[in-house]
């Protein structure tokens, strides 16, 4: 029957309807006592029948042949009501009431049927809407679970992708530079420990993300030495801007891969952060040789994973743009501030 307020409104409706019923009978010449007796007996049974209909529809809402079922239900309810009222009224010891009920049976039946049909239609709409909302809630919950699972999978795939590169570098340094290899092992340990902490939170501030990025860059500097320079241009006002955790590392890794792997000289990578119109924009720029390098080529897992994460979180496919211009490759990420 719904909430406590709905129950009060339901009882109030029947009291009002009974009062109208008694008033009409009084206007037709019935004594007040007989009018109220007739009204209360008839409408108490009608209220009971309608209540049973409501509970019936609550636990069984037909799918097929709905109209036929509802018509048969309403007809059956009218028969039950008329028999109950017809044989209950004589219990009050007034033959006039019994005769008047029989004389006006057709009119009473028509009114009762209309009321029952109205109750049925209102509750069919109500329960259908509740069922639709519940189905939408389940669909949204299933979609959220699937989205979270895919986001988790993307994040988990990033770690082996980076870890294998680091282990290969450590393996190469073990013989040529054992001290650097030990340093890289310690830095990798700090990086992975920090990663586990970050996994517990989906969103971090820009300053936290840049601190985490520094751990990654320290590892890469052991691999490439003085060849790698990273310049971060970020205003202090942007420090509290929010973004998904671990979003920048694959982008910077992609920049290092295509900026350093195919060259022997020094490379400078620039990271710029700006906020405009409630949108955090992060730009990563790296030099590359168009003839030797193909940014975004291969599996493209780093950038594609970032683009997929942004699409899952914001439902947009335009939040990551990567393009080359001459010898400069630029990756731009936009993060709406919710």
C-alpha cells in the first residue's frame, strides 16, 4: 500500500466517498441513519475489495493478455462486492435498506465497477513504473559493475607493461652498473608500493598525481641517465584539480618511448597543466623523428587505455587527442572537473 502517508490518503478518500454517498442518499429522501448505514456497509466492502485488488496487483502484474485479465478481475470484484453488500445490509434489521439496494443495484454496480477499474488502472501504472525504475536501477548497477571491472582491468594491465620494461633495464644494468641496478630496484619498489596505495582511490589531486609521476620518472632517469629531461609547467592554483589516479604515467611512458628509443641524443619532455571552463587540460610534448618513430603505432596500449578510461568515466571520446607536428608530438588530455 505504499508509505504511511499513502495509507492515510487512501483512508481519507474512502471516508470522503462515504460522506458523498450518504449525502446523495439523503437528498433522495433517505433518513440520515439509513443513508449512513447504507453508505458505510457498501463502501467498507468496496474498500476491502479494492484493497485486495491492490495487493493482488502488487504481487502479480500480468504481462500477456493484460487487458483481458484486468477486465475479468474487475468483473469478479464487482460480483464479490455486490453479494457481500447485498447479504450484509439485512443484518442491520432494516428491510427498507435491502429493498432500496436491490432497486438501485444496476446503478450501484456501474459506479462500483468504474471505481474498481480506476483503482486497477492507477495501480497498474504505479507498479509498472516501480518495476521499470527497479529494472533501470539494476541495469545501471550492472553497467557500473562492468565499467569498474574494465577500469580495474585496464589499470592492472598497465603494471606488467611498465614492469617488464623496468626489469629488462635492471637486468641490463646488473653487469654494467650494479649500483644503478640496485638504485633502480629500490625506486621500483617505492613505485609499486605507491601504486598499491593509489589503487584504493580512483581520484587524486593533480599535485598527488605529479608526485607519483616523479617516482616513475626517477626510474626512467636511471635507465636513460642525463639524456632524459622532464619539464613540468604547472601553476600552484591547479594543484587541487582532480583526475583519475595513474592517468599520466602511460602518456609520459609513451612520450619517453617515442622520444628516446630511436634517438641517441638528449631529449626533453614537457608537461603542461592548465584549467579553463572547469576543464583540466594536460599536454605532454616530446620530440620524435617522423621517419623512424610512429607514435601511437604498435599496440598503442598506453594511449588507448587512457582514452578508454576517460570514455568509461565521462562517456566522451574527445578527451584525448594525440598528433604530430613536424618533429614534435603532442598528447592532450582533458579531464572535466565534476
